[in-house]
């Protein structure tokens, strides 16, 4: 992955990424490291996260701070934020990336499944923002980037709890933007299309299904995890300083 642009204000910025050890999150971690940011990321995937840290240190000379935590546990999330700020200083960029898009039918959803699904895909974004808010307020600046999905925009029926959560991310983004704007804190969202992570390829991709999806896109190419890095860096940086409460769709033109 190569840098598409350099954002000077991201050099030495304290960046925190949820779910930063695998998939899109790993690419985001790499992207901010290459900008010269001080990066911490929270993930539950221990081995993959440690491998990523070693690889980035070897390739760039900069090692991100890996914080092992289950984002369903709000106390563990808050403790991870505390450790990130001790190591890297008050968070100036928060990227709420972690998610889990397991397929499910309406019939099989229980209250327990619903609550856990929302905790992974929506709830942690609020509490991560709440945890970094004091430092951002004191600095009178900050950028929060929430990852949603186009799944709820295209009436995806294979994961109704997930799509409800991802629609909720847009509402959360707008609500946080309104509340935090007076303190110079911007809050935006990114809505990826079908990003072909290793997990997607292993679980959901079929040749015919992928072809049909790409046929619906204006740009007739696969979307890769690396394609989310540029939009995220832009929203995190001062290049987008007058953007807030917005959702940036990055789906090759399928919506």
C-alpha cells in the first residue's frame, strides 16, 4: 500500500482505531503509521494484531500500540482508551471501524443476539467517542470517523440487525456532530460498499455473486481494504476541516 497523499497535520497525531488488527482496520492502521501518526488500535484478534505490529515496525520503523480488548465490554474499552492516551497523548483522531457482519435471518434473532450484535456494530462507537471527548474538548479540536455501510442503503436482507446498527451509525454521527461541533470536533462517517477482505472472500464471495455486484458498480473493479484508507485520512485531516455530520459513500458507484 502506497500513500496517495501526505497530510502534515497527521504527523505525530494521536490516533485510535477500533478493530485495527485485521481487514479494513489493519489497512487503516498502516495508513496512519505511514503518515507518521502515533497509532493505537483496539482489537480482540491477538495473534493477527501482534503480527501486524511486528510487520509495520519492520517495514516503517514505527510500531503501533496494540490494546487487546473486547469492545462489547465498555469498561475494557474505556481502559484501552486510557492506556492509549497515556502512551500517545490525548486522542485527536478516533476511527470507529470495528464491526461484525455475520448473516442471520429474522426468525433466528433472539434478544441476546440482538443486544450483542448492536454492542459490536453500534454501541461501542458511542462509548469510544464518549471516552476520547474530554481530551478533544480541552484541545478544542478533533476528528471522529465512524464506519457505517451501504448495506442498509441497498435493503440488504441477509443481516437485519447489522443493517439496523449501520443505519444507527449515521444517526449517531449526526447527533455527535451537532453536540461536539461547538468544541471544534468534527464527526463524519464512511459507508463502504462490498470491500473484499480475506474474511469476505472466505465466507461470502462466489464468482457469480461478485460478478453481479461489480456489474452494478459504475467502476468495474473489486473494492479492496486499501481503498478505505484515502477517504479516512482525508476525513481525519484538516483537509476536510469544514466537513462534519457527513457520510462519505465509497462503493465504486453502486448506490
